[in-house]
C-alpha cells in the first residue's frame, strides 16, 4: 500500500527550531556553577592580596590651615605692594587679571617660600629624595592650595606623621607672613621714595600759588574776598584735588598694571567723571566776587589764583598723609594676613580607605573571573582554526 503523504503536493517541511548551540541565561549560570572553584579561587585570592597590600600601605593624615589675605588696598601703597608681589613670584601674568586671594595662593607655591620648610622639616630625608627638584614635586603632590569663592585660602598637607602634617600647614602660613611683611616693607619704602619726590613738587606749587594769591590780594587790597568766595570755591577745590590725586595714582598704577587691567580702567573712569564734574562747575560760572562787580575779569583771575592755591594745599595734605602711612609701613615688620584656622593634629587618617579598596577589588575580581570562566568554556568548544586565531590575536597583543 502506497503512503499518501509521499505524493501530497500541499505539505511543506516544518520550520527549523532554535539552534541547539545558542546559549541562554541558564547556560551561563550552568557554566559559572561548573567552574565555581576557579571563580572562587581567583576572587578570594585577588581580594586577599589587595587586603594585604592595603594593610601594608602607610596611613596618611591630612591637616588644614585657613587664612584670609588682606583686601586689596587702593592708592599708591596698593601698587607698591603689587610690585613686591611680582618680584616674589617672578612674573606679571596675574596682574590685572586675578584677585588678591589668587595672588597669595600663587605666592604659596614659589620655591623661595618652600625652601625654609624643606630645611626645617628635613624633607630630603623624609621623602628620600636626592635632588631639590624631586622634593618640590613631592611637595606639590602632598600640599594642596585651594581658594574659595569668599577669598579664603586653604592649605591642606598630607603626611605619614599627623603632627608633621599640622606643623607643615602652619609653617606655610608663617612663611607667607614673613614674605608679605618683607614685601610690605620693600613696597612701602619704594612708595615712600616716590611720595617724597611728589611732596617736594607739591610744596613748591603750594608756595608759588600762595605767593601769587597774596600778591594779588595786596595789589587790590582784598580783605574779605577770600571768605566771601570760600563757599563758592569749596566744591571746585575738592574736585580738582581729587582729580590730581587720581592722576598720580594712575601714573603709579601704570608701572604695575596693564592698560586692560580693571584697576587702570577704574581709575580712568573715575578721572573722566571728575573732569566732567569740574567742567560743569566751570560752565555754570562762579558768581560775582565782592570788589570786582565792575571788573568781572579780575574776579575770575582771583578765583583762578585761589583755586590754584586751595588745590595745591589739598594735594599737599593728601600726599603728606599717604607719606606718613608709607613711612609707618616701611618701619613696621607686620603682616596683614588673617589666620582663620590654625592646623591641628588630625586624629584620624584620611587615606587609604581600605574598606573601599578591598570591596572594589572583590567585585572586580568576581566579575573578571566569571568572564574568564565563560571564555574558557567556549574556548574548549572551538575548532582548531578558531583556537589558532585566538592564539595569534593574543600573541600580537
């Protein structure tokens, strides 16, 4: 009897099922369970080695000192101080671009400030370095200088000895104070010499303007005119004196700052404003001076002479006050840095964080050993051609 299915034209073959050799999640679990001894050995061994290494690592302690640099002063002493700071850090890239805190942070990094600390704590032996440049590099790793938004500078020192870490942080503050005191004295001395020259010229101008005013008063027998015009000239005199001082400060600032610096821009803006105010006063007129009702030209001449005298007098007074400040600063070896927090001996280590290191090693070694187990299982099923390809690939790497 013939098989009816053999000649049935409408019957199609069944579609093939999923490949038998395609691994799924259960296959991976089975491979891991099969090679669990290898996975456990690698994981436990690697974790134990990392724990041993972290145990042998020395404890590092971190101590911090915080300070507030002096706020930038205005006037001649500010420029003198900046000149001293530039000489200390060996450049002018910071001028006009960085604030006071940034400048002092850079000063903490200069080698001349760190040399006394290296000698004091015998860091050549502590770091086991032969050359000074290697000690500087080690210090750069262990000493971190940061500046907050509020302008507070933090000096953080890492060291194996907790007491030495605190002492070094405080030593940085001490050396910065010494350096700034020296710069204050040098800068104030330079400012003092500059002011002496300016005072000589201001005194000469004061004498000449006073003599010219007295001559005019004597010639025209003026007695009460100065008192009558005093109120009229008061505002003009103050503005003119301020303008003269601003111009002196600008000339001084240009020795240190660039034209694009904010300090120079502020001074130029202030000078322009003062000149505008003076122009308005001159345009509005000064009124009639008693005794010159019929000859207003002489009244104007008198006001000009008196304004010249009053301006010279005000400038001379201002310069004398600044000179006295410069003299005191040049004689006083005092730093204006404020210490907010002295470094104290830390009670706990800051690193290494052994628990995190061992935990990370555990998870990494467990994951790596599982990947290795899967690779070895698949490698055993590969053909010789595929094995040779893997060997060649591993050999090249």
